[in-house]
């Protein structure tokens, strides 16, 4: 079996988002799996927490926590998808992961057992692009 390219992984993630949007955002497991696959090449070792929202007919957001392979520490993850207003297909997306304001060595370790701590961790995610460790943008033409 051939190793999927970054483009293959991006298309799979976009397809999962489109399917989930068509089903009323009910299939979070498929979104979690595809986002996990997409982040694996950037050091991800799984998605610990994930929530999805469709804030507008043309926008879907994912928020969660990624586990880093090397350190088994946690980082925030945020993904925003732009949809075509008539077809519902993903036109572009941006995935931001990791908090560069905190070294991986000092980040919370896995598992983060308290739901309250998980929510606080997600809420304190970076707001500026410069503060994210990874920013992965993809546009479909």
C-alpha cells in the first residue's frame, strides 16, 4: 500500500468534514480519525478531545487537544473549514496545533484526567498565528 501524500490526507479530512456537515455534525469519530491522520506527520499521536460546530452555513470549526508523539504531552488544536455555499464542499481549511508559548517539555502530560482541566486548556489556546506551533493551510482549486 502506498503512503498517502499530504494532499491525500487533506482530501480525506475535507471529505469527512463534508460528510459530517451533511449529517448534522453527528459523526465526530470520523472527524477525529481524519484529523489524527492529518496531524500524524507533524508529530501528532492522537486526538484526545474534539468538538465541532457549524458557525455559519459556510464555516465549520473544530476544537480539541492533540497528543504529541515524542513527549506524550498535550497541545491545543483548532481547525477552520470554509465551505462552498451552494455545494457544501470544502474550499479551504486551516489547522493550527500546538502552543509555541509553552515548551513541549512544560506542557501538560497525557492523560489530562479532569474535564474541567481539559476545557481550560482548550480555552487558553493561542489566538494569534505567531503563538501556534503549526499552521497548516490547504486550498482546493
